[in-house]
């Protein structure tokens, strides 16, 4: 057995030194990590490109002759610079082309909406776009480096005069870090760059090639920790059909359909059929079975499918050979500043070239006009000729702006005799004047580079902006909570004695219908409470006395308990929040075996919970609201309600002041709603009842019946707000019906809004909370009222929108009147 080294690097005598494995691993890993970060996955901020993208564009530039090139040829040419094989190049080429900025395509290059792959490279063709040639390339100011094998030279970075990184977007995963910068709109990038150059605030939001609707409220300027939510763009075709017109960024029609079918199979949503009619534009039709709400299905699609996806942002680029975590605004600032610098370099180079042309033209003009060429007669050598020219130009040096070099004299000696004989002094002077004028313009631009750069971005936007309009709608929407829209597709059973509860215990006591996302709270005989989630079978402890499903949509839940203390006989009430409880862990709520639970309920902590109580032997009942109690700790006994036994107790939905209705009257001019008094009686309502008032000028107001109101114009309609319904309002103005459908859950106390955005309404006005309202339209003059009317289902023409949504229009030329349609034999219809 040979001796082992005792220290790193120690070796037996005469043996070849070997590096320690730890050193090797550390060195190789760091080299590999650095290589992947700098040369593979993360873009360089100078041109916004990864190395493979830069090499593809350089190859296209070398191949460019205005005609299309086979993609296979482009890939092969790029392999001269990129060492990682044709598949990596092909994938990068397709991705660049699909962004439709830098590459013109011909053939089947795939589909970003459906996820279909591009055809084989031998069948598709590509060339640089006019935009690419204008903003990406300038060989004269490009820094070059040897290619990987030393046979060719490639650009270190391309002199891009545009924030290309923000237009393209990028995703990359390296060793220990990743980057995701989302694509932005071309015209908006130009506007943002102009704003920065003018020292104005910059606000830039992503724009996705697949469109959709996005909420950028948590975007954080694209920095790490930023998050956006993108939804598919949907519309309601009819009461049984939803159409998806645009899919979220990062998804395809295939993945969206698969997620819808998966949600259906799991019982999250109910659909009858899903049809994919996508061609050039996206169209996915979701057919619903009878009895399924279109509105609820739309919310469920956002909650359970790829119709809504979250996207995290973490902008990281290579700057000065190091990863730089930054924001979108910082990338824009860098690119705008670099664009100004590149324009400066190009103008400086152009000025140098113009000065050289002016210098050369001036020398030629003097050489020919002063017939210096005649002084060359008899010169015995080239050196003597150069000497004669130099002496001849000495008196003329004041007429030349730059020093005259030997190379200039040599160029004069090489002028052909034919040019000397055909020289036109007037033409030469005109050309020289034009060169000097151009040089003056260039020098003027160099003196005000910021203004020139602003005009450059303005010209780019004017030239290319119309072809790159915004596709993603910027919006703000609440996150759909899955528990609020999931179908109650499960049944919960329990065995109270053994302590088992779940959806698979079908031989035990049925508790309630639920979903597999629901949570429930149980109270045991030993005074313990346990929070758990619906599952097939779980053990929560023996002696279950109460089981409550937690309410959906509640920001915070509370448990209300009415119990009798066995020692004192007193009846107590206790209210406690459930926040901070861990699932499947028992918490002591009351002393074991020392109390009898009379009533237990889990409710939204923000809502009232009324009980009607009657003492044993008493003639009258009294009402108690749990909301009047302060939240107690688990160790607290609660508040004593009575020291006597209760004869009865029951839950009631309304408090004591809801028992008596009040009469409302309308003033003579129709502007004031008062309680009692003189005027037209318009209804009798409980004081807490929310009412909807609609005025003749199209304003809507929501208020409780107990509060008198002053309206902006005479009252048109007044009716109670129906919870969980849809308010439909339609008003005719000549041949046009303006209509809106609004969920009543958006109509809260104190709301006052102009329903028709200031439009003058001169015709009939109809308001209803019917589920499927119909309009009866008549056409022609009063003498022709016997003509059959048109019956219009409002929901087929007017989608249900939020209060901030647009007003819908129904055009009916020749329409003379409108009213609610009433089915024959049903008596007079109702408007609300």
C-alpha cells in the first residue's frame, strides 16, 4: 500500500504533482458557471443579445444581398462563430424571427399562439429586416474579436441604436442565477427613451405578442420580486358559450385547452365541449351545459386553468463582464445613453470622412486650376515629381484647411489625363460647396446630440411604430380566489364517535355538500377545536359535537359559540378569530365536560350574526348580535347573556331595527325622496333595505331606505337591490339603444354613477334585475304599429361588465319605440 500525501500538494518522492480534487472542483465549477453566465444564458446590456443571437445576426449581415436565404444556410454560416451545434442555433433563430422585429420570414416559422414548431430549416427562408439594418449594424464602429477557432472575426457586441433588449425580452437560466425581462411595445419604448432624454418621468409596461389582459400593479419596474398576472381575453357569445380570443403570455391554445379539460375532469368547472377554431387568430369556444352560469364559469377559468397565469420578473444582464441586477428603467436609460453615444460616433466618423473628401477635392481643384501638373514636365523621377508639387503648393497652403501629406501628393500624381481634360471648375465648386454644407450640418448635430437622438427615436416610431401596435390590454383586476368559484362537487361525511371525517365515509352521517378546497372547523366534547381541510378521510378526534365549513370569500373568519356552563347554569356567548390556527392541531376552546354547546357557527368576521333568544317561561324573545362582542382569546369564557335556562334560540338574518317597514314618498318635482310626508307614495321597505334609484338623466344611486335622498334629476325608477343578480339598464335614443349589464354585487351603499357617460337619453328607459331580460322593439310610425315587433335578448348583445366598463350599443334603424317584453298570458311584467 503506497503512502498517501498528508497535505495538499504533498507527493511521494519522484511522483508527478497532482492537484487536490477540491481545488479541481472549485476551479472547474467556477469556470463553467462563469462561462454559462457570460457566454450562454444572460444577455449583454450593450446590445441586448445573447452570444448565439449576436452570431446569428452577424451571419445574416454577412449573407445579406437583399434576397431571402435558406434557414439551413444561415445556421451553417453561424456555426463558423458558434460552437454549440445546429440545434441551438436553429432554436434561437426561430425565436428571434417569431418576434417579428429583426428578421423577415418566408415559410412556416411556427405559431406562437398554438405552439406549433417551425418547418425544417431547409424549407424556410429568412433575411434581415429594414429595421435591423437601420438600428443594429455599422461595421466601421464595431469592435471585433477572433471567433472560437481563430479562423474568423466576430463582433464583441453590435452597435445597436435602440433598447432592443426591452423590445425582444429575454429568459435565461444560468448557474446560480436566472433572468427574465418581458417584451415591451416598440412605440412605447421610443416614447420612453424620448422622455428620458427630455428629463421626464419614464413609465414602461410590458406588451406581449400573444395579447391578453394584464395587471401590472406589482410589476416593480421589472426588478427581482416583481410579479404580474396575465389573463386570456374572453367574451360572452351567448348564455351557453364563452370565446377565448387571446391567450396569456407563455401559454398556447393547446396548453389552455388541456388545462380547461383537466379542471373539468377534477370537478372544478363544468363544460360541455371545448372547440379550437384557431387559425390566424385565436378562437377557443367553451360550450357550457344547461344551468351553468357564464359569469361564474369565466371566474372559475381564471382560478383553475391557464386562462390566468402569474409571471415573475427578475431583470439581470451582463455589464462590464459581471451580472447586474437592475430595473427596466435602468436598462432603458443605459440604452438611450448608448444610442446617443453611437450616434455621436457615427456623426464623428461621417465628419471625418467629409473633411477628407473636402481636403481631397480642394487639392484636386488647386492642382488643376493652377495647372501645377505642367510643372511636372521633365521630372526625372517620382521623388523629383513629388518635390516639384510640394514647392508649387507652398503659396497655396492658406487655401487648404488640413496639412498636406505625401500621400496627398501621390494621389494627385495618379490623376489620369482624361480627367484633367474634362475637369469642370463650376461643377467641382458646386460639389465642394455641397460637401461643406453637409459637414456644417453634421457639426451642428454633434453640437446638440440630445436633440438629434430625440429626433432619431421620433423618426423610428413614425416609420416602424404603426406595424407594432400594443397588443396587451393594461387593466387592474382582483385575484380570483379558488374557493369562491369552485363547484361544490363533493359530499362530506363524519362519524362523530370515532372522530373520522371525509368524503369517502358514505356509510356515515352526511354533513354538507362541499368542494375539495374547503376547510372546516370541528368542536369536540373535550372542548378542543380543530381546523382541517376536506379530504377523503382524516382523523380529527373522538366526540365531534359541531362541524362548520369555513365561509368562502371572507378575509377573516370567526367562530361564534353559544353554550351553557353546567356548573353555574349561565348561558354565555363567545366570539373568536380563527387566524393563526394550524391545520389538524387541537386547541383548547373551553373546559372539558363542563359546558353544553347550544349554537356554533363559523362566519365572516365582518358580517353580523343575529340570534333570537327566549328564556324558559318568558313570553317575549330578545335579539342578540355576536358582532356586539369583542373578540375573545381561546382561554376566555365569554360574555354571560342570562343566568336562566333558554327555552329556544334560532338564527335570524336581520336585526331588531329591520322589523318595521317605512313608507317612502316622492316630492312633486321628483327630486326628493322622503320618509312619510306629502307626495306620491313610492314604496314601503325595511329601513336597512338597499334601494336603487335611477334618474331621468341616467344617474344611478344606491342608498338604504332609512336615509332621505336628493336626486340630480327627477326619479325614473326605484326598486330594492337584489343580491347576487345582474342589473340591466337600457335607454333608447332614436335608432340606438344604450345598454349596460352590471353585477349587483358591485352596487354598494353610497354609490352614485352616470350609467351612460353623459349621453342624452330622449326615448324610453328600462331597468330590470331579471336573469334574461327581453326588449320589445317597434318600427315605423304609430299608424303602422300592427307590424310585428322584434324581440331582443339583451344578454346576447350586452356583456356583463364592471362599473368602469364601456356602454354597449344596439343599433336598430327605423326603431320607433321600446319596452320590456312580457310573455303572453303572464300578466303585466315587472321592470325590477
